[in-house]
C-alpha cells in the first residue's frame, strides 16, 4: 500500500504513465476479486466498503427496474435500512437466524414484482451461514428476472465464496474484515444485472460507481485477499478450535450460561456468542475492557451505546436473555494465550456482576 | 484517592465536575447515559451531547463510556410521565430520572463496576452533620440550586456522591471551563424536559401517546364558563387558557378532574390553601414531623410550615400545589426529605 500513497500518485482514470501504473494496480486486484467469487473482472465495482456496496445493490436494482426488495430479518443495517425505506419485505428466519426458505418461496409465489432478494452469507453478529446458493436456486426457479444479492462481507475471510454464492448476481465484500485497510470494498455485479448507479459523475467503474478509486486501499484489499485465499484452510481449522475451546470453557465454568446459537448451525469461526443470565452485558463489556478484552454485546448506535440486537430478536432469543449477550470475536491473529486469558477473567467478572445485581 | 465515575451529560457543569475530580487526584472515568431514543433538542439525550462529553473527556485525558439506559428511562420516567398527565397530575420527570436512573440504576452500576464514588455536575452540596449524617444542602449559587430535584437521595447514595460544582457559582464554572480549554465552556444551559422538543412541545408529545380530552371550565358552584381543548394539559394554578373565561377577574385553575373532563377555576384567593396533602415520602435519614421549610417547585421560595403526618400545614396560606409535584422539606439549607403532593 505504502508506495501507492507516496511514490505513485497517479489517478487510474488518467492517461499518463503514472495513471496507467495505478490503473494496473487496481485491475490486478479486480482480477483477484473475480477469481475469489468465480466471476469476470469486468463484474467488479470497487466501492468505499461494504455499506456502499450493499446500498448500491439495493438502491441500484430498485432504481433500474422498480419493484419490491425482499431481505432477511438478520441482514446488516446497510441492507435492512434501504430495503425498509423502499417499503420492501422482511423475511423471517429460523432459530439460527437463517432465512426461512418456505416463507421466501411463498413471497415469491404471492408477489409478482420482486426485483431483489438479499440474503447475507455469514451474519456479522453470529457468523451463521445462510444457504445463499439454495436461495439463488429457489429464486431462479420462481422468478427469472429477480436479482439475488448477498452481503459476503463477514464470510470472505472464512469460506469459499465461489461455491457458497453460486447463482447470486450481486456480492458485497470489504477489505477491513479480512485484515485490509478501511476504505475499500467491492460489489461484484454479474454481467447483465440491472444496476442504476448511486454515485454519478466521472463514470468510473464502467459507469456503475463514479469517483476516483482509492488506489492504496484497493491495493491493500488485494494483499489481504491474497493472504486470505492462500491461508484460509489452515486459519479456519486453527481459529475454529480456539472458538470452540472458548465457548465450551465458558459454558462449563459459568453457571446459567447458554450458547446463543442452536447447535449444528453451520457458522464461521468468527465469533463465540454466549448469553449470561442475570447480568447486563454493557457492564460486562466495561469490566472486560479493563482486563484488555474488547468484546461487544449487540451493535453500537451513533452515540456509542449498545443497542438491543435485531439479530437475536429475529432468532427469537428472549429479550431478557439477550440482555446478557456477549460476542467475543476471533481472528487469524487470535492466540491460545488470549483464549486462556479470556477463560480466566470472564467467569469472575460475570460472578461480580451477579453479586451486585 | 478514589475510583470515581463522573456522569457527563455533555454540558459545562459535568465537564468541570470531571476536571475537578481529576485535579483532586482521583482516578476518573466519564460516562454518558443514553436515555431517550426519540427526537430531542436539549438535555441529556442527543448524540451531539454525547460527542461533547466524549471530546471533553479526550481533552482531560480520561476514559469515556456510554451506557444505554433508554429502556429503563422509558419505563421509569417517560411512561409514568405520560400516565400522570393522563390522570390530570403534573409530573416532574427530571426528579424521577434522578430517583430511578441516575441515583439508583447508575449508582448501583458504579458500585458493581468497582468504583467507590459517583460524581455529577449538579448544583448542590453533600454535607455531613456533627452526628455524621449526610445531608443534601443548597448550592453556593442559589439561583442554580438543584437540591429540590435531588431531595430523594438517602444515606447510601449521599455517602458515595461528589458534587464538586455545588461549591461554585455558575460564572465560576464557566470561567474554569474556559481556563481548562473545555469546548463546553459557553454551551447554553439545558432547558426543560429532555425528551420534549421545543418545536413540538408537550401537547404534541402527549397527543401521540394518549387521547387528550376536551373539557368544560366551571366555577366553584359548577356553572359552566367555557370550553377547553384538553384537560390533561392544565396544571393547578395555571392562568393560560382559563384566565379570562367567564368574567373580568383573573381566573386560575384550582382543580382538574379528568374522568368528568372538568377544570374548575377560581380567583387568586381561591387558589390559596392552608394545608397541602402529601404522600410517597422519602427521607435523607429518618422520618420527621414538626416545623420545616417547605419548597413546592424547583426554584421556588422555601416557606414555613408544620409537617404533620400526611399534611403540610402552612404558616401562611399558600398557592395550591399541583398534584404530582414534589414538596421538599428543609432544615435551614439542608434537605431532610420530600414527598409528592396528592
């Protein structure tokens, strides 16, 4: 990345040598993204990140074709809000937060102008994996003109997108969830997918997303993608084992604790998700931060306060149980020692809060 | 040195309170409560106020957290406020927020998180009597005194509470903030109820939540003098909307009855009473009966009275106290307890 901040200032849209260098740098990443999802380099639209890619998918399809958008209740707000704002439909999920295929089929049968179905690949709060390829097959069977979008932001690091997203027309991803810099992501738009641009102007990204590309961040996205693709299998095995050790360890040592997710649900190793009875997770987060653990409960609002999780609500988790939810995110750098530390400090912190409750 | 959590609203008083606790050598962490999720233009709830608190904490070099207590705020402050209006009472939501949120929920959380003390930017003082009893006392700046809205604190809360700006005038607080380079130095004081916007007002807020009842305005003998848009909006002692109904003399609301949709009006003399019934007592230490100074509004004058059971017997006739409002009892400038007018 650094050379593209300092030594190569070229604008990829220009005609000079330095511009061509920049153009080549981002087109190399374009090839890589295409390889990742099993698409064509011309399908790749670079964006500022996942939110922009999701917004472009929903607003872009509705803007091009009109009609109705449908998404699942556990989507990231970057999909959920544009769908709700367009008076779209929210499909319910099962207890693992996966879209309910029967209801989705009923919606497709009952409503004849469904323009877009958006179902995320891996949930950002729970890591649970949706059957996106099945969703795409269902949609193709019911309505050939309906576009399928999947937000793969939280899945990219962990699972093979080409197989899991088979049949999807639009795929969102972002660099900073795979160890790249913030500020670069992409929407992969398979050829022929109707898409009205949200950002208009210079016509970059084949008229689908105007604005000068963030070359250093896109180069960083590419480096992170390369690493993720090369090391995925080993990382998934190692981090998955750490996550299981963390969850089972806490379930064993802390009474009145439940795993928030039904057993057997396929999920990425991203997160250990537990609900501790009788405490407010906001207090637990405070105590854990003092022990060097940065965890979350649900999601943060603009003020920085914790908000009740719409994902747990959609899964049917009781509101009182959800008040004690804790999300411990893992990554490729997570170590055995960090898991030991978490297993050592979380039980007494929960015990202290229960004592004062 | 103690571990102190400072409740920072994003205003100048709590900004300076945090600075003073830090200067006193304490380990200080700032916290802002997210209380109201809806529309707001003042008080403790807007994101811009959280940003102000956070940036003041950055300037002071202390940690800052946000606690979401909006569900509890709805449950203990907003819903009872709406219900009280629906019953024709005149609630004081700031007082209920202090009672249930800041000095109960937050007080307990501060303790659970391992802090010894809570500090806020209220203008009042915590003093100790010769016998070792803690009392809430009036602020140095009489015009800014908030002891009335803090009257419900008991020994446990008072013993663990610091109110550093209670020793300063508002001007001194602003000067100190300016000297410290705090961005809130010239921020205007918050006004009114934080969950009611100036643009829409109380009536719109209530209308979205309860049906407002059109009613009759009658005199003491029951003769109808006129109509009124909503009886729930009328407070005892109010002149607005009823002052000129039915005659030339100034009229005041002297009774509100929601079930019969009736507001009774009378003259200024009709508004005066010898006794005010009260209930729901709280005490700084222990129950008291006998001579007190009693105050019936946040910035009202303390009046001589005799506290006898569930009655406040005024030395001189007083204006009726709107049911739902607090009557706070002082011994000199120290709070000994309070109650709600019935």
